[in-house]
C-alpha cells in the first residue's frame, strides 16, 4: 500500500488556501503557505490537460476534445497575430454581391423612370407640372443608381484582378 494519494483541486481553491495560510493565520503566517505556493508556481508540463471547473459557471457546454483543441489553437494564433485573413477571392465575391444589388437597384429605378414617362404621355393637362417633377426625380434617381453601379463595378473588377493574379 502506498502513502501517495492524488487529489485534484481547482487552482483557485488552492490559491485561496495559500492566502488564508499567509494572511489570516494567527499570530504568524503558516509555514505551509510557502509549500502550497511552490506547488502553484511549479511549471505545468505541456502534456497535461489544462482544463478547469467552476462551481459558479452559468453556461456550461460540452465539446469534443478536437473542437476544443482547434479553438485553443485559433486563440493562440490570434494572440500571436496570425489571424486568418480573408483572401482576395473572398473580397471579389463580396463586391460581386454589392454589384448585383446595385444592378437590381438600377433596374428598379429604370422601371420607375419608364412609368413616370408613361404617366406624362397618358396624362392630361391637369397636374402636368407634378408629372414633370416626377420624371425629373426618377431621372435623377436613375442617374445616381448608375453612378453607384459604375463605382461598384470598378471595385469588383479591381478585386477580381487581385484574385486572379494571386
């Protein structure tokens, strides 16, 4: 029979014990405080699992060991400044979506402009000024939509060229 026993205790509980022995022992700090502090200061081997448990945890999730390790590696890389950067292809795809949205907006504004012109052609003399104002407003909105589409097309082509060359 062996006298060695392994007891697992949360690190924060051991730290509380050390503080209790150091600062609240009567009349002098306990010599056991230094022993426990040395155990806390002892480097942990790389092979040991560094998990923790908290009785005060409110949101506990179970994860596979491989998922936990992958997340831990991502956090280590993030701390080292090695975050996964988006590729030029990702940016090109993003700006293609912006360009498609802008093209849809141009089609909507063109349809609105066509309806305003149709209203002027079919309309009588009454409210003719309002109809012309509606045509001018629709034309201006269509021009703005075309400028936006041109800008987004340029941004897409710029990112597309970067994605192709890399």
